[in-house]
C-alpha cells in the first residue's frame, strides 16, 4: 500500500487538517467493524468469546514483534507503559555500588516519577541533561559507568522531538555492564526501530500515537534476559499456567511474565487495524514521508521567522517539529480546523497519511495567526 492510498482509511482527515499524531493518532475506519463485533459479543455473551479474543491478542502481539524486529515471545501487551516500566524496575536489586539509574531531562513525566519511587529501595537516580530541548549525548555517556545499573532514555523526546543515538548509547552502556530501557512511545510507528539489531535490553511503546491505535502499550525484553527477571506487581496472566486456571508454579517463560491480570482485549483488537495498515506501507516509506513533511515545516517556519526548537538535522529529529510559540496559537489554529498540540512548545506532528499540501495550508494559517 502506498502512503497516498492509506489516507482513505482515516475518516478524521475529512474533518480537519490533522497534525497532532504525536499526541493522538488518527484511527482507521476498519476499527468500526471491530467495535461492532465487540458489542455483538457482549450482547450475546458466551464465555467462548475469550478464545477469539486471546487469538486476536496473540496476533496483535506477533504483529508488533515483527514491526520492531523482535523474535517471537519477546513482546508483551498490557494497559499502559507506566505499568510495564514499574515491573521492569521491580526486577532489580538496588544495593550499592551498582545502584545508579541514569535518566535524561527529556523524559515524559511518568519515567522520572517511577524511577524516583524506587529510591526507597536504594536506587540512585541521576538526571543527565542541559535543561534545554536537546540532549548532550556526550554528557549522557560520561554519566554511565560501573556504578550504573540501568539507563532509561526516550528514543525521541515528547517535548522537542530530539532523538537519541541508540546504537551508540547501547554499546557504551553494555561496555560497563549497564542495561538500557528505551521509551519509544514517541518514535515507534514513524521511525525505524530494529530491537534485535540494536541489541537493546528493554523497549516500551504504545498504540495511540504514531501506531494509529487506542489505549494499549507493549514491552520488548531481550530474550536472553527473560529467565533471570522476576517482576513484582503483575497478575495471573504472568504465570506459567495462566490459561489452565490452575495455580502457577512460576513465571511464564516468555515476555508474558510482565503482563498483569485479566486483559482488556478491545484496545488491542482495534489497534491491530492500524498496525496492519502501517506494516503494509513499511516503516522506511513512512520515515521518508515524515521527513519530507517535517523538512517542509522547518523550511516554512524559518522563512516566517518562527523559532524552531526541534533539531534541523533529519537524523536527529523524530516525527514532530516544535516551535517556540504560546499555547494560545493552538486554539486559534483549531478555530480554522488546523489541529496540532502544545507541550511547552507548539508541536506539529504529520504522519504518513498527511500531504504536503496540508502542510502548506497549515503553515499559511500559522503565519496568519502569528502576524
């Protein structure tokens, strides 16, 4: 499927110029059939529907694994990233001297909130950053040494779109015995991510931004780490005998050991529709189109004298361009059906189904409201 053809699958695009995909992505119309089938199951209830729901969950999980280059059994799906990150954190012993968790100042708020909670168990949280929109990667690497247990970084910052060179980071962290946790919520679906090639240890992501889904998150765990990880605060689905409904004797052998209690299948079933469309286009084509769109935004913003916060270099930039403008601009644009988001900066996040003509129309409106 071409990038142009995918556009017809998203009804939202008929109502506005939608460029807030880094906040909440558009959902394809195929989700309507999933919702109707789900209601039919509820209104004619039989316990046997769980057979199909579990099959759908497994198929969605397998599709996610394929999308990020992960081997079978290394990906799990659950409600949100926060739960998964807390379970990762619960696997480790934070006794000195290797008790340091290195994070950055570009994290989504859930990340420092959870790591700081583990200070009560001995974790020493070290924040690396400049206080600005970009990350000093040299300083980050200098902060990772033999005292470092875990390094927790965003693949792309939610606030500026700045990316981290994961290949360089993972190699350095592993050289001193540290493990790397990557928050890819702001990159997966719009940037290539091959977890096996990167040799990364943990990757977290979710469906409701660039993945064109709703309300579900995923976790990848490097397979050779799984046998030694025993997360706390999980649930019966994490056990080795979960679907036998007998007491489990240990953890599931694969990444399901990080799941919780009874799953809510609807969000994964809906999200699978968007995932299948993205897989049909291919991540390389998605990334090329994204860069063409964000290049146009940066070019137009520069010509208009608007300050661009995101990195200009394509390899340092995720799927969003952030401009140093007040939140009021977002609302003035929305009055013209030009939709973006704001988190400290105005964030413009085009996706594969957006067009360059839409970018120009949006930038025309932006120039007008900022005169």
